[in-house]
């Protein structure tokens, strides 16, 4: 439990993270009121989630699932993002197409809901470490994708949330499943995981800094700049994908790294017009144009007024979407999660703590897959091998440390 000195951080603004006094405090509904009304009685009892310690289900009126926010932030998001998201979702409910510009807003809104749920659960349980960032610092700042299915023949009302009951979500906020009336959506966002399919540089491996395990470092590579057509791991037959690659090229023009990201192959696919005349112009996030398979092939869309029709997945079920989400979390989040660190000398070392965390997350996703009837013997064998590897690392570390209180490192080949 947090100390009394930390208690104020649990009442900070959901959007900007600043402490919110009583006079400036407003209520941010993580599940917006317009969505609750569109899906039924906004005061109906809903299952929020299961308590991570006791396992007991948390049931409360939907309209009471709100958290502190600055009045200014809440009003700004309500007038801009929520208004646009509501129009986009209402278009989807009716089986209508979305403009590319609306797709950007929808991706932003899904980022807001996903990160908002993470902050909400974190706050609800008063977990040991309060959130280190809020919605403002995370919106549109990592590769992101939405897999969307709309069933025009489904007249049911209601919503559901899936994928939040695991440590992968609690540590990365990387993916959720949403069912809103006749619309099913997988929303995912993580470091560099779309870029390899988007024909952009991407992280071959992600490391933690030996000085700060929360600081990530990237071993970057490129397979060329051609937009791939093989998105099988993300594509559900019939469903529509909308995605963006997002990158930070670096803040120094003397560093050649930025040229890997901003060159004649990439400039034409940036969402906003390139303007780089000062070093600080590189010190920000860049987004590519929207990528979608709405017209069959995957392609970039430069025209924000272009209309995209959203299809229906085959099969179109909650279980199928949850299966796809868990498989994607395993392949593109757990596998990219750092198990090694880089020290100041550039040496790469395995660390038992990170390896154990990786293994715990992988096992949890595997169990979630088993719960919905998906068993993969190859995956089980892979996890057993990883468990043996981590056990050997642990034994080697204990032998080398000889009882001293030093962080548990094990040398690994690069």
C-alpha cells in the first residue's frame, strides 16, 4: 500500500497528472456517458474487473466508474476527442463508412480509453507504484492499431471489456478488447510493433537501461521501406484494420539516427508536413499517415476525407477477438518485452528479474488462452525451455554473487 505521503498522487488528474484541488476537480468517466447511454441504462450494475489479490468481482453502477480530472482537461477532451469519437462510433453502429480523419480520432480515443482504464484500475486498487504518466503523455505516442468489425445485422445493445485481467496490461497497457453494441474492436499500442509491417525502421530487440530498468533502449533495424502486405498476425478475415507507425527520431541533427527515420522513403508517408530546420524539430513524436486494409490491400492514406468502409469479421465472436488479442499480446508485446539490460559500456547482460517478469507474463497469457479453449503444445514447450533458461540464470547468478546484495545479472552473448 502507498504511504500517506503518496496519497495525493491517487487524486491527480487522469489527463495531465497534476494534483487536483476540490475547487478544480471534475469527474472523468473512463467509460464515457455517451457510450453508457448508447448501450443501455447508464446506471446499470456492471462488472468492473476482478480484484487482482482476492479475485473477487468488483460490481458497481456504470455511471459511478469515474476518477478525478482537472475541469480544464475534462472540458477540452469532452469538446474535442469525445465528441468526434461519439460521431465515429454512431457511424459504425449504423454500418456507415468513416473518413480517414475520423479514423485518427478513433485511434486517439481508443488510446484514451485504454490508458484511462489502466490508470483507473491502478487507482482503484491503490497499487504500490502510482502511474508514472497520464493520458496526455501517452496519447498517440507509440505504434497503434485497431482491428474493427461491424455486424449490420446485430441489433443488440451493451458493452464489454476484455484483456485487462493480466499483468501484461497492468504493466504495458498494450491491448484491450471492446464490444460496443454491434461493434467489436481490438485496440493495441506498443513500442515499434507495427513499424516492421509498415515499412519503417523497428526495434529488433528492446533492452532496459542498467541504470534504470524503466528506461528502454532499442536495437533498431530495417527490412527496407516497402509497406508489407502480410499482416496475417493482425488480420482477422473480414475485419478492417486501421493503424499508425509512431516514432521519435532523436533530438540531435548531428546524430545520423534520425536519417533512418526521416528520408526520401518516409517523408511522403508522414501525417503532417515535415518541418525540420532546427534540432528541436526532431525532438518530438512523428506519426505516419493512416494504414488500412479497408480497400483490400494495405496502403497509406494521405487524403483525410477519403471514406473507408468497415467490414465484419469471419467468425465474428467475442471469443475469437479475445483469442486474437491474447495471441498478439504474446507475439508482439511479451516477446518484445526486455529481458536484458545495456550498461554504460554498451555491454548487454541478462537480468534474472526481467527474465522472471517475462516468463510470468508469458505464462499468464498462455493460461488465458487455455481458459478460452486454445492450447498450443509448441508454445508450452517454448515456455518450458524458457523456464529452464531462467532457472539456469538464477543458479549462475546466485553462485557468482556468493550471498552479496548485488543486482542479479548473468552474462549473455550479444
